[in-house]
C-alpha cells in the first residue's frame, strides 16, 4: 500500500490552525497537488462527550478512518489535518491507526498571549468566549509540558497567514514540481 503523507497542523485555539490549513489547501490546489483537508474538531463533535462506553478519541479515530478510506479510494495520498492536539505523543498514534501507512509531519503553531486573547475575543462573540479563553490557556500549559521533538514550531503572532502557509507547504512538499 502506498505511503500517505499526513500534515498535522496543531496548536491552541485561536492560533490560526484552520485559517492556515485553508490557505495551505488553496496553495496546494494552485500547484495541482491532490489532497484532502479534515478539521479534527468535527470528527467527534457530539454531546455527551465522550460517547458512553467509548474512550476519548475513539470516535474521532473511527470517523477519520472512514473518511480517509473514502478519500484514499479516490486516489488521494496527502492529508492535511488540523486540531489542538495538545499532547502529540498521545494524539499521533490514533491518526496513524486511522490512516494506514501514514508518514506524519507535525507542525505546531504558537502565538503570544496577547495575540491569542485578541483572536479569541474577535472569534468567540457568544457566551462561550470566556470558557474558550480558559481552555486555550489550559491547552498552552499542556503543550509547554509535552515533548515536541521532531515538530516544527512556528510563531504566528506577527506573521501574515499566507507567509505561514507558504513556509509549511514548501517544507512539506520539498520541490513542489516533483509531487503530484
């Protein structure tokens, strides 16, 4: 079975994961690079969570496996997946399990606290803004304590999203002319 190149974009809420992923997908499409994009938040957005009788992450793993099977059947061999993934050592195994023969490249986006607060306040206009900011600070704490060996870390605080996306695409593809 062919290798699947998996790009994992992770980081705390408000860092720009989704926006960066959409920009990466746009750049890949411009280069005619076949790919699929999945936001892991949608893989297990159910209530109550975790579903009764299931371990946290199991529903996400099963849904990712099902989606990836469909994308792979179409011939896709590149997957871009976004998520907080606070502790990569516990998150990457279920991704590998769901995507057979995955060659995973993790990239963690970070930003300074004032930037994260401003982005969250701009984005979360409902009653959940305070809760989201609290969760973001907890995510930051967990990320600071986790091992990021082999993970490229990019600070998005003062960086244009297009520049961040180009940097990631160029690193992931290497020479884009040789990667369908």
